[in-house]
């Protein structure tokens, strides 16, 4: 194939209108996937802006190819698109981690699954459906997540650091404070600085109980200082 034949082939493809429609669908998929990915990126999740954008873009691309290649080669229009679901399931499984006795990444995996469906909708020309689904996903991630924290609907694992004279003294005092709420210290680590002993530990409780716990730790006369290091990444 010489350059003239290549240019004629390219001109014919552009004139068919398929390229313009496909580009519009791919751009929409990139924008919608990027919008969801930006929210994930701002929350420092493993699957952020680029990951969600690429998954949405790729799902749209495979959906377009599935239909276009079936027309050209007289095949099943959904064959390629049908393989998107198990492919995303494989990626989602890789984002679920078992760490410190906890399972994390479930929301990330579910988000990737939904982002792929948004890309398929955009790739299939269902523009309104793709945009509407993106809005619902963003509302769920932003509004519902905030509601869970505000109204203490979800158990959160917070890390605390306290200082004192000895590890044994600190452990006894913290356990005394936790006893009335029937909670336990988790993942305890300690280290000496020369002036005092630092102990870090995790506690699982709702947001309201974490605020109360921090106040009690700070008011203890046996503890030199008490600080909340924030939540362990859980979803």
C-alpha cells in the first residue's frame, strides 16, 4: 500500500461519519471517567484519576470495536464487549487488599466496575445514560461518604499515638479507658525516645466515639500526650 492508497483509505473512513461519532464517544468516556477518578484522587485512593479515566476510555473503545468489527466481519456485535466485565473483575480483585486484619478496597473495586459500565454506555452511544450514571456515582461517593462520617453510620479504624513512662503503664491506662466501651487496642507498636515511650495503636469505632476517646486520652494524668493520627484507609 502506497501513501496515496493510505490517504484514500483514511479519507473514506473519515467521510463515513463513524470516526466522528467514535471520537465523540471516546472523549465523553474520558471526561466522565476522569470526573469519577478525580474524586478518587482527591481522597488518595489507589485507583485515581488516570486509572478510572483509562478504564472508562478502554471500555468505550472495546464497545465501539465490538460493534464496528462485527459489521465488517459479520460477527457477534457483543462478543468483544462481553469480555469487559470479567476483565474489570480481574482488575477490581487486585485492588482489594487484606491488611492489618482488615479488608480494604471494596469501594475502589466497585467504583472501577461502575466506571467500566459508564464507558460501555458512552461507547454504545447512550450519552444521557452515561452522564446520569456518572452523576449518581459522584453523589454516592461524595454525599453518602460524608453522611456516614457525620452521623456515625460506619465503623472507622483510627490510629492513635500516646506517650508515657513505660509501655506497660501506657497499655494499662489505655485499656482502662477503652474498657467501658468494650473496645481493644489493635496493631500496637512502641518505641523509646530517651525521654519517654511512644505507643501507637488502632481502635475501631464510629466517628462520634473516636472524638470522645481522644478527649479521654488527653485528659488522662498518666499519659504525657495523646494524638489522633487519623483513619486507616478503609472503604
